[in-house]
C-alpha cells in the first residue's frame, strides 16, 4: 500500500528547494532541483517512518492538505505498510 504525506516545498535565498513535512515535525529535506528535493523527501519519509516504528512511536495518519507549494510524497520501500 502506498502511503502519501503532504510536504511544503519552497525555494530559499540560494535557490535550493527546502522540504517541510507537514505531519512529521522531525522530517525535512532539500535539493538543488525540485526533482532532487522530491526524491530526497521520499527517502526521508521512509527513514522517518522506520525510526518511528523502531522507537514504538505513533505514526500519524497523513493529512489531505492542499494548496500552493504542497506536494504529496510517498513511501518508496515496499516493507512499509499502513495499518489501522
């Protein structure tokens, strides 16, 4: 099952793309291009969720936020599954 979380992506002063996860405070990323930022965000999402599982912390249900500069990032590893 694909799990998607919303992120906000903006360009900083140096024209890098900065990724802020809206539902996972500890998760953030960046990239020199939008494509790189999204790829890096996918990896960060997997690592963040894996760490939460290892630490026996809750995994928040992804919100369905929409708006300017909001993108949906999904898990890329097949070992992560959403449970109810």
